[in-house]
C-alpha cells in the first residue's frame, strides 16, 4: 500500500495525517507540539487502536525523525510514503492552485512570508526539513489563499490608494480556501448540481471563521482579507471593526499598534464580548444557564454572520444552498437556525429534526423539501483535500473514495 503524508507546520508544532492513496480516510493523524521546549510531546491517533501520547526531546527535525521511526508500529514504512502534501497559509498572487515544490516555487513561498510572517516561515521550514531528509520524495504545497484567486478586482481591491495594491500587495486574499473548496465540491456533488452552474454561500465556522460566495465552483467573494482578521466574529478575533479604531484606542488609552493588533487577534471575538471563553460549546452551555454575556456573544456572532452572508449574496445570481462547516457550523444546530432566521429575506424553512442531527440522514440538508432556499451541513476535510491535490499532482490520481 502507498501513502500520502499531509503536513501542517506551525512555528512550534506540526500536525500530520497519513492517507492511503486510495482513500479519503486517514490511517492515522496526530500532532507534535511545544517543539524545542522541555514540554515537547507527540500524539498519534490511529483510525483503529489506542491513542499514543509521549514526551519527545526534539525540535521540528527530531520530531519528524521520531514520527518516521514510529510508523512501523502502525504497519507503515516511510518508504511507502510516495508524496508529502503541505498546508501553506499564504500563496499571495503567486499561487492560484497547488504546486509540486521545487526551488522556484519554494522561493516564491518565501517571498509571500512578509504577508503571513507567523505562518509561512513554518511551512517553508517543514518543506525544507523533509526535502533535506528525503530529497527524492515529491512534495506538494496547498495554499489557503489559492481558491480565492478567482475573485475579480472589484471584490478584492480595498478602496485605498492604488499603489498600495501595486507596490505592497494590499488587497483581499481570503483564507480557509482549502476548506471552502472541499465543502463546495461536496455540496455540489450531494445536491447533484452541474459543475458549471451552481451558486453557494459557505460558512466555515471553527476557531477562525470565514464565509465565501461560490459561483460555478469558483470563489467570487470571501470575508477574510489581507489577513485572517477581517470579516466574521471569531473565537478570539474581532472580525470587521471601524478602521479608525486604532487611532481612537491610541488616543484614549495610549495603546501601541502592536497592543491593538494583539487585542483584536487574541482578546476579541467571542472571548472579548463574553469575557468567558472563545469556545462556542462553553458559551452555549453558559447561555443555557442564564449567562447574559455568553448569550450576547452568540447573538453578535450570529447576526454578523447573517449580515455577511447577505452581503456575499450580492455576488450570486441565486442561492442553491447555504452550507455550514467547521466545528461550530457542523455541530451547533441552534446557531444554524438562528442565522437562517436572521436571513428570513431569503426564505429558509428549517427542518427541525434534520437540523438536530446535522443533516446526517439527508445528505446534509437541514431545510424542508418546500423551503424556498436550501441550507445544509458538510463536514470539512482540509487534510483529505491536501492529500487529493498531492495525489493528483504527483501520481495523476484524480478519483477518490
Ligand atoms: P479549528 O478552526 O481550530 O479547526 P474547529 O473547526 O474544531 O476549530 O472548531 C472549534 C469550535 O467548534 C469551537 O468553538 C468549539 O466550541 C466548536 N464546537 C465543536 N463542537 C461543538 C458542538 N458540539 N457544539 C457547539 N460548538 C462546537
């Protein structure tokens, strides 16, 4: 059997999944965390069998070696891995699709690093380390931004001096593209829509949240922007604020730009309003127990999402379905109902029992047969999408389980 290793590198961690080349279901996945610190550890979660957690005394390179040495315990030799697929956050305007890594593309990825200084260097490091350890193993880079490169200028330009776009790359790039692409494909398939004639609104609601308008399989508008801070209310990120907020806070509180950026990224969103948690499950529980600030955070989250979805609809000719995905979108029926009720203008009749079981018995659909507009739930699977791209580019395999 042959395998695809999917790699998602962070600055002090990496996540991994191992897919047989003939399946969308991973044989195992896991994470190496706190690398290069005394707390460094690895967790391996096999599809079948016991989860393994253990301390490792390692940096990124050491952790890769440990993972490789562990694989035989799961019946895999690293020599059976035929391609590694990497998640890369920012592809700038250089990448509109996934690519096989070579010196040229790696250089381009590095040049996108100033657009994503926290994320891209880690992905480049992961690619370089694997390249050094296994120079003959093909690697594929899959970009969060690539799916949104089909946006037209009217959708991606900010109304700021044009040279800031031309010379500094200031524009909307959008993120979560791999998830939006996977979910759009799944929705189109399940609803039996023609590949060349479909109109979808997709809400990816995890710790980070973004929504995308998809027309005929292509992203035409999306809520995240130059960075993943723009758009929807998220776990700890504010989403849209008045751009003058920075000046205001500096004048009133003497906060530095760095402090304001940190507050908007790490102390805002659900956490900021509720002052309880960034985790939707915790907030739903607190709200059910009468906590008003938790309820308020949920209300703002839902309203802002509905408002953005309605705005994205401006890019579509009709709505075939609103699709919910991500940890919140897939699991929180109450929230889906609330958002769809806010979008009454489009006419959704939620099927209460289908919504309660997340559409599991109706191909994801959570609205009634007579609902003027459909809504559905699709579980995202970014890793499977990365594995598919890696297989397609390196093995020429396009069919999948
Ligand atoms: P990430 O963006 O890190 O991949 P996830 O997609 O796992 O995150 O989403 C995390 C969010 O999903 C958290 O806010 C979590 O509370 C929420 N979530 C997960 N399961 C449920 C559930 N059963 N009900 C409500 N929210 C849930």
